[in-house]
C-alpha cells in the first residue's frame, strides 16, 4: 500500500493577506509544518508496523488540513485524505477508507499527484469490501501507470486473487504469471516464486492443464525460491508446492517439498501443519512407519499451541497409519482421541470420519456390535456429505450388521452350491 507526502504536493498561490490578518499569516506556516510533521510521523509508524499509531497521525494531519484556509481544497488536503483513506483500509475499515480515497481525486503527474497509487489503493478498498468487479476496474487503471515503470507485479497479483475469488482460475493464472515475471525482473525472487506457485494452484483448479505443464511451473517456482536471500515466507511456499505435487499424485516430490518446508517454519503451529501434510504423503507412498511417527509429532505440536481441531485431525491420520501397520488397538485409541477432539470443537466431518475409523478398528478386533454402533453414528453425522461417502458407509454398516447377526446365529453363514 502506498502513501502520499503533502510536502510533495504543489502549493496553490493565495492572495496577500491584509494587515488585519497578520496573526493568521503567522499561524499558516505553523499549521503547514504541523501537517508535514504528522505526515512524517505517520510514515515512520507505518514502516515500524505501528498501523494504528500511523492512523492517528494521519487523522490529525487531515483535520488540520481541513481546518486551515490555505490548505482547504488543495493538493495538500487531497494528499492528507489519500493517506488517511489508505490507513483506514490498512487497519480494517475499507468503507471509510474508500470514501476518503475517492475524495482524494487522482491527479495527473504534472500536478504532483501519484495516479497509479491512487487507483491501486481505491482497488484495495473495493477488494476488501468484496466488490471485486470494481476492484478489477481500478487495478486495470493502476496498471496503465505502473507498466511503463516496470512496477506492475503487485497489481497483477491482486488481480489474480480477485479473478480466483470470482471462480475464474484461467484469468487468475494469467495475471499471476505476469506478476511472477514482473517480480523476477524487479529483482524480487521470493515474490516471483510465490506468484508462480499460485499460478500452479490456479492451473490445477481449472483442470485444463496437463501434469507436465503444471510441473514446469512448480519447478520454476522452486528455482526462484532457491535464488531468494529472504527466508520468511519460503516455508509456506514449499508447503504449497508439496500440496500441488500431492494433487498431481506425485507423492515423492510432495514429500521432498514438505521436508524442505520444515526447517523454514515460523512456529510450532506451522510446523505441525507441514508435518501433517508430510505424513499424508508418506501414507500415500505406503511408508506407514514414517507416517505414524510424523503424525504423532504433529498431534503433539497442535496440542501444545491449543489447536484442538487440527490435533483431532492428526490423531485420525495417526490412527489410519497404525491400522495399516496392523496395530488395531492403538488405532482404536487414536480414533477415540480424534472423536473427542472433533466433539470438543464441533467438527462434524471429523466426528463421522473418526466413527468410521472406530467401526473398522472394532471389526478388526472382533467387536462387531461396537462396529455396528460406530458405523450407525458415522452415517447419522454424514448427512451433508456426497452420496459416494454415504454409500460407502451404508455398505460398511450392512456388512457389520450381517456379521453381527451371523455371530448371534440369527442368519445362516453358509452359501448354496449348485
């Protein structure tokens, strides 16, 4: 987000004051100096990440500019309106910010304004308000000013996000591809890598691109990431690459990407998420011992930071790995942990998934009455799931019922031979 400086705005000449206005004349330079000082303070607070402090400074500058006769309806007031509007958007009040940004009236360069930034900030406000077609129109206007400067990366990336939210992944991919190129040319390899990774996600979402084409984009994203001296966002990038490889069912490459992400994680919650994804890749590859160990660690980490819902999902994944290793008692215990966590957090999907797993574990342990009970509960809690899920649960429930009745001697277990 960009801000303006009233010191850079051209001053409109005013009439010479009469003798009776000497006090006002002396007051004018003081007001202008105060506006400039408040604006500088606002910029400094922004650079330090103190957004609400910046908002207060810009508010005071705007009020002074509105009250002072020599700055009223001048580029100085418009610059103050622009700064305050942008600050409102930045601090979560896009409606008030948009009103001020439109009031700022984009000016031509010859008049000292910054039209590209004006348009960009108006677009940000519309995007924050969910008015995406209006946001796209203003981003297009901003691009007209940014392209000659080679500074269009951020605007293209924002347009890509708008198109993706509108359900148009092909258009989103084109914008994000342009953003990646612009960032790379501007010497910002990390931003270029993130944009390229987002391109791959849009390509997968559209379903119009082959595996080779998507992999080429993912490899380009990884090459750009490896060129970046910045490490802050690379953990998230490698995790996203792993998810894309998983969608392509290229699980060895997915596991490699998740392993690269682990040392770059910025906290236990993020590390736990990457570990869950790594565990899923190991399970898909049949490496169930590795999956068991990774999911156990993920469950512990999620629990340590109070992420109860995610912890429950990790217990469910751990239980599956244990079941594949033949340890059905341990699998049952983990599914019970998963079910309790899902109940604690109101996670309906987690509840029926845990019940399905408990039904399978009970059946393996010969506890067919319990299997029947858990499959019934799973079916009851999966009302909003696709037919394929419910058909699977019905089949398991019917099988458990037949076995239970057979054990009770209520149905014959033999088959007729002709």
